[in-house]
C-alpha cells in the first residue's frame, strides 16, 4: 500500500505506477497489507472484508506534504487498486499521522453474473 500526493491521469482501472507521485514526507515508507478479516455483512448491508489498520507517522518537519490518496501495486509495478481521499491529509510535522483501514465492499443488491466454462 502506497500513498500519493499527485496523479498524472484520472484514477481508473487503466492507471499505472508512473501515474502517481508517491508520498515522500519524513518517515514515509510503503506498507504491506496484512491478512484480511471476513467476509462479513457490514452495517450498510454490503458483503465486505477488512484489512488491519495501517499507520503512517511523520517523523520530522523537513518534507511536509498533502496526501491525496492511496494505491496498491502487485509485486513489481502492476497497478491493482487505488482511491482518492474525500479530504486530503496534511502531513506537516511530528504530530501528523495518517491512519487507514481498507474495507472493500460489494452491494448485495448488485447484479451478480455467473459464468460456467463450456464443456
């Protein structure tokens, strides 16, 4: 899991690693997602899973930044998923922190398409 401060093209399934300007504030490093919990039905009635809390703590004030979103790469540089925060997060000094819980969800009222291989 990585954080971004700018993006060259609109976020989409066609995004690539080079579209993102990765965060570089003091103390920043990409994180590895832990094991998921679920599936379960969340309070909104959606099928969901949740990953453990990820925390980024700023360790200085030399490189303040505004973090605008997150993205996940497969081993190497293949883009898997990403998102933009509703409100940007200011990482300014040693009191700044960004706490993130990733919870992918699927509405149970969505149309489900089932595919079977031809034999």
